[in-house]
């Protein structure tokens, strides 16, 4: 049987980091970070490459320490009251080749002691991209309803993220698709257990969940005039 990528030591390290979120503590334990967090994550990304390519040749699985699918552990605390320097989760994004950052369409995996989940969609698209998605939903509501009402998708996924408190400019407040048009994020998530994360079948588990979001990703790419 294939060995697991992650194990209990992964969660233990993330828990300890949450309780000791400072540079001296982290620097002393960098080998533990490498052994229990970064190296397993890079191995997982590499193992996911065929799965991602089978879903779409336009999405990438890049197992690099920096600039690839593994998100940085360092927080950008410049505009936050919380000045803790490190993230206490593992974030992995298999993003579209046209995307340069986390705001691109992508498949996502989140691992933390508090919650684990897969995600699919686009987080905080810029105003131009957001306008295109809203226009697509307004112009093609049936296609949007068909994918979001799909039994498998509906059973597995729930939309998450922020929405406007009022209706977006250019759309009537009684528009039949107003609840979706108000979204600022188009992210669907499905929870995973810690048992899933430490399972030797993690690649199969994640691939199956991503496959259920295929139509969503296709729709969003179409809205943004990107190949899927």
C-alpha cells in the first residue's frame, strides 16, 4: 500500500506553531517543518499532477518550494492587526495557467488542525473578472442552475465566501439570480476529515472531489474567456 503523505505529526506541528507563532521558535524547528509539512506537501502536489492534468490541461500542479502550488507559510501582516508571522495551515492551490496568484481560478486543498477541506472556484476575483462572471450568470442562468443543482455537486459542495449586502451596480434588486450575482467569491468547498488527510488514498479522495466540481470550473473559465 502507498504510504501516506501527511500524518499526525503534521497536525501536531501546526498546533504547536499556532501556540508559538514567532520567528525564534520557528527557526529552531525548521527541520520539523520540512519533514512534517513542506516535504509531504510537495510530494502530494507531485502525486496529484496526473490527476490535475486529467481534469484539465489548463491547470497546473507545480511541486516547488516557492512559486508553485504550495502557498507560502509566511503571512502578509502589513495591513492586519494580527502580526503573527506564520500561517498555521497548509494551503495548496492548483491554479489556471493564466493565473499569477491566488485570485485565479483554481482547485484548492486546506489542511489545519481546526478544519480540512477541498475547494474549487475563484476567490476574490478583480472587478473585471467579477463583472464577467456576473454577466455570464445573468446571461446564462440555466447553465448556472444546472451545474449548481446537480445532485452530486449539491451533495458534496457548499458555496462559501463573501457577498454584497446590497445588489451589484447594473442589476435590478429583484433579478431572479440576485443571490448569486451578489457573490464576491465563487468558491465551493467540501469538508474533509483528518482521517482523509492522513489516508494513503488522499490523491484518489481529492481527485474525486475535484472531478465533481468540473462543471463549475468549466463555467468560470468560460466566463473569463479562458480555456478549460
